[in-house]
C-alpha cells in the first residue's frame, strides 16, 4: 500500500475502516476530493468509521486535499487539519465543524494507520 495511491485503493472497492475512539458520538458523511476529483466518502457511525468509494449521495461536509499524500496523512491522523489548511494542503467545505471533528477524531486514533502500513 505504501506505493499505491489511496484514491486507487478506494476506487477498487477495498474495505477500509474500523473503530475510531476519537469519533464517539459523531455521526455523518464526509466526502473526499483529491486534486479536484471525488475519491470516496468517510461514513462515521459513532466510534466506527469506514471509507467507501461512494461519491454520490448526500454528505455533511467535504474535505478537499491537494494531493494523495496530504489525504493519506490526514486519514492516518498524522497531519493536523489546521496545519494542513494553513499550508494549502487541505480545506473543508460544507459543515466545517463536523469536518474538523472528524479530522481531529482521527488524530486521536485512526483505524487507517495500520491498514495502510499492512497493505489493506
């Protein structure tokens, strides 16, 4: 997975997700765009999160990432969303409060960290 684009993995329909302790009490959908192209949607259901290839349907917010590496580090919880915004690597449109809660919740413990290192 280290050499693969995360957007390609999502488009292939591979299942990514799991428990995210920092997202307890958070529910909704966060659309993902990388380099101007829709990639998928994070579905947050309390303490669980799943990354799906669905780019249709409703979403509460959308995170716009400059490139795949920015998206990967945000998803793994390694990049602070405020720092990403100031560096021009990512921004949130729609319900910014919800989007920020999700990104900060992933920093508290992301299920994607190990999945990406193991190759999903």
